[in-house]
């Protein structure tokens, strides 16, 4: 049994059941809407029905059955993509004898690969949480191979320049991980700055309670989102302020903990009023050190707050109206650029696995000669692969 789709929220999840016992397990847990014999199903013809656990319906499903190249039968169950539903179906299949395998087990059957880099990309496909991430990953084998061949040609004439290009390529590993696995963005700031409204706007749905009363958010709330096709976990936190109330003090402490753990901090202030003590304290507590972005909210209500008056934040802020949606596209772009995912990232080669990063890292050192670079480039390409034009 292999799950072919990511573990995060999705409309559909696909679970593959393969082997000689797959038909027997399917007959036990699946009830087609129109009664039919599994043995007489035409190959790849879809059947709609219910996944059942005894007399209980677990979920509705669309099922396809075909012979497996490895022998036996291959069954694809397309079910609803909610995490709990998927876990329940997998647990049910396990109770009836199915064994969970990693997605790599479906390489040869699901995605025939023409190179080792392609196999590595296909193995990561279940981790791609968005359409953009999946499309980016599918382009990487060819882009990376072209980049390695270009480095090889460079090494024939200028080894130091080739090593520098390797270092540039290694710098793409961090952004590549963010493209696949996302990053965590903490939304912090004083009370009533519009943090929850911003979180809802970035999520594209109203999932977090919003009120004009300061202090509505008493604990942090996490919500998955996709910012311009890149997965992000948004963390809406309680307003930062001095207080003697023990509950509010604990909420502020938790907000600060989330800010410390986040990959990116969005400091939200009310841009319609002059900065008060709490806003100034936030700006002082979280200076722009590379993972902070000042969000001047409520720009539709006027512009009493001037970030240019604070020298540290010049150029490191974005004006938005979370309520109206103004400036959100620019904010999303700036969020991604903080992690090196700019407009050209999708069309550039990237180091997308830990193996590639470790092997290529050996070629960035000052003692690596031309022959050493050649061996390292071939190793990055994978077993049985060589770059074109080998010297």
C-alpha cells in the first residue's frame, strides 16, 4: 500500500494497493454503487462506491483496477483528501493485511524515470503540496543536469570559477526545501492591528475569529495556506502588550515563542494611527535582520503611520489593507523573496535533495581540482549517469 499524494490538506488523496492479495482486500472494504465482479472489470475503468468498515461507511471512493507490472493487481483508490479520512482508510487497509510502503515503491510503476535525477524528483512528488511545487519539481532534473554540464564546461578553462558556480548552485537548496515543504510565518504585533484579518486574507478564507475588541486572540492559531503557490503555515498570535492579567501574559509569552521559532515574522501595525507605545516596542523588539517584514495594515483608512521615520525599517515594509485585499499580492511576493523564491526561481536549476547537496558540497572547497570536479558532477547525476561532453 502506497500513498501517492501529499499528507497535507487536499481535495483528493490517492492510495495505491498492489500485490496478489489486493483484490481480496478490495472486495472486503469496497462496495461499488453498481454490483459487479472485480475479475470482470475492464482495465482502468473507474468504479464509484463506498469504503466500508463493517456496516460503517468510511468514505466515498473512485476505484481503478489494472494488472501490476510487478505481478498481481494494482488498485488505485481516490478518496477525499482530508487527513483524518485518509488515515482512517490506510488504517482500515492495514487491518485487512495491507502493508504500508514508502512512495518510492511506486517509482517504476507510476512514473517511469529516464535518469537517476528523475527518480529522485518522482520520489519527492508526494511531498509537493501545491501545483506550483509539483510543476517546479518536474522541471528540476533537466534544469539541474544542464547546470552541471555548464559547470563541467567551465571547469575545463577555469576551475575556481566552476567552484564558485557550485557554491551558487548549493545556495538554492534552502529555497528548494521551502518550495516543497513550506515555511512557518508568525503574524505578530500589538492588539487590534488586524493580525487575524490579515491571516484570514492570506488563507483566502475566514478561519480565525476577528473582532474590533483588542485581545480577541488569546492563543496562537495555525492555519495552512499557499502564498503564490508556495506552502506556508500561518501562525496568528495574541497581541503583544504589557499586562498584569495572567491569561494575557501567558498568551503574550506563547506569541513570543512562536515568533522565535518562525522562519519569517510579519510584524503588523495599524497604519491608520500614529504609532503608540506598543507598536514602537514591537519595532524595537524585532529589528529587520533578514527574516522580518513590517506590514503596515489598514492603509485604506489613511496613512498616519510613516515607516520611513524609522531608519531601520526603510525598504523593509509593505502597506496593505487586509480587509480590502490591497497590497496582498506584493506582500506575498516579498514573503517569498525573503526565502530566495523570486520570480525566476521556477526556471532555475536547484539542488533539491540532501544527497545532491552533500555530494556537490565536496566540490565547493578550494582544494578540488578539475578531475575531482568531474567525479563529483558524475556522482550528483547518480549511479550509471555521466554528464555529456566528459573531458
